[in-house]
C-alpha cells in the first residue's frame, strides 16, 4: 500500500492547473493530464505531503485547500494506493513554466473531462468539478483497464448529547476510510489498521465533533480506575511521538485540550461543568466501574473547583443488558459499589437444570445493565439525574453501526468519544 496526494488548483477564471505528463521516462501516467501531487514521505500527513508536493512541482504555496476524500486504487499490475484528493482555490507564488514530469497548463473546467486521462479519473473529477464536498471511491484496474468502480462516500455519523454544550461526540463505524474488519471509521491506533487511514479517520471524527484541532489527549487504557488531570503537555496527534498515559480517564480545566478515550463495548462517559470550566472523558469498563472510576472522576472535578450538582454527564454507546453476560463475582462487586440498588440492574440466566445437586457446579450467569450502574453511581456522587443523558444503543446488537469486542471476539476496530473546550 502506498499513499499519495493529488490536487486540482483552481484560479479566478474557472481554470484548473493540470500537469501534462510528457517528460518522464517509464511514466505510468505518460500522455495523461492530471492534477499535481505525489507520494507521502516517511512520517508525513496528507496535508504535509500536499503542501510539499505542490510547492516542489509548481512553485505555488497553497493558502486555501479542501480534502475531498480518499480514492482507493486496486491493481493487478501496480501497488495498491490510497490517493488523498484535494482541490485548492487560494495560493501565492510564481508558477513554474514546467516541471520534471511534464508541462503545467491552466485548463478551462469545461475542457478537462475531454482530455486524455485515466478512465477512473473521470469518475472522481466529475463530482469534484461540480463542487461535491466529500468523495470516497474505489477504482480497480486490470492492467490499464478499469474493471470495477464503487462510490464509497458515506457521511460521518457522530452522536452528541443535549446536556453537553462543549464540542463533543461519540463515534460510530460510519464515514471513514478503513476496510475489512476495521470498516470504516476505525479510530484504534493499535488494532493493526493502516496508519494513514486511522489518521484520516481521526481528522474526520474531530471535524464532525466540531473540534478544530488535530491533536488530542489519549492513552493506554488498562481497565482500572486512574484519572489523569491533563494539560497541553499531554496533547498528541494520532500516531504521534512520545509515551502515552496509562489510565482510563482524563479531566482538564484547559481550553483547546481535547480529551479522548477508546471503546468497543465498555461505557464511554463525557463530563462537563460549564460553570467551573472543567471537562472529562472516562472509560468505564466493569472493572473500572466497580473500583469506582466514576467517583475518582468526580473527585478530580471537585479538585478543579467544580460542584457535582453543576456537572453534566453523557453516557454513550456500550454493550447493554441484552448482551452483557457476566459471572456472579461481577454482580457481587456491583453490590459492593451501590448496595441494594444493584437489584434493579441485572437479571439471572440459569444455565443448569433446576435439580442440579451441587452448588459448586452451578454456573448461572447474569445479564448486567452497566450503563445503568454508571448512571446510578454518578447520582450517588452528587450529579442531578436531569443532567445525565444516555445516547446511542447496544454495541453488540448493532454491528453495522458499532464495533463490539465481544461480538467479534476481538477482531475489530475501535470507537472513541471526545470532548473539548474551545477558545472563542
């Protein structure tokens, strides 16, 4: 797999800058008219590659540009390729007359589709020229012949809560560029997915949540109860350099410090105290919950000047009582956490016949409402029930919408949730 960029630069005469590939030996694009672009260098993002390639080939520095999406090329002759498709409308600098690969020419928009180019290029050029915002596409070639095309464009689906006012969101699987078991908006950085695709998925998710930054706080989650009070030093891009925090929740009073956690059945929790200017993101697995990670999060809020009655909480998509089968030891731990109120959050599933003689052989199971337990614990910690909202459904029941660890036996991508206090 290689990653490339391709950009179509537009001037104020409704002309686009094209490269007539007529100089380079053994050029697979020989004779074709295409936009400007090239391959990612090691460690580059799509945006960095775009700006570098355009400047190197044209002498222009782009000022305003838009990423339409990813065109996936599959071939029996060349390496598979993810091409990040851009258009640009503002630039500075002096245009080169030529490049090492061909002649640079401004071409009227109404003439572009009649020029010699790849058959598949016309399929993404037509919507680009018509002004379509999002273009994701699969193009498969046998030799030089296009044998399959598929429009993969799907809007990012991000769930939000009415009780939280800061930019935030809970992701679903929809609207990304990953494939196979990661399809399509996989946000997991250690699941085995292609790095550049995960980075693009994160860009889309943050944008859909109304977050303007491309750096955020995340870490290695270990199903415990540690809460980290975060600041600007914890920020990192997807696949960024540096050590990751080992904890299952974050709280911050800093603006422009988005907080993110990863999920694939456990309960995602976003917290906000607008009055005190504090936000939080917490990964509430059953182990973290019964060891009181929710109280630790609220205590961290209090340490930053928050009053629990002012905290708003959004509980996102997670495995629900219909699918969350646990053993007796989990139910016992829930009783230890919330007392007799635990009666209302589980049901018993008898596995053995009623006349089973030995209690030692009893393997009854229980169906647990973990989201209900999390909400109950938040109320015990002083939150107003009217300030708590549950959004989204059961991750295991809806595999087309969510990733589920239990439902796939671990063969999956990751969901996420994020929250940020943005500067005005």
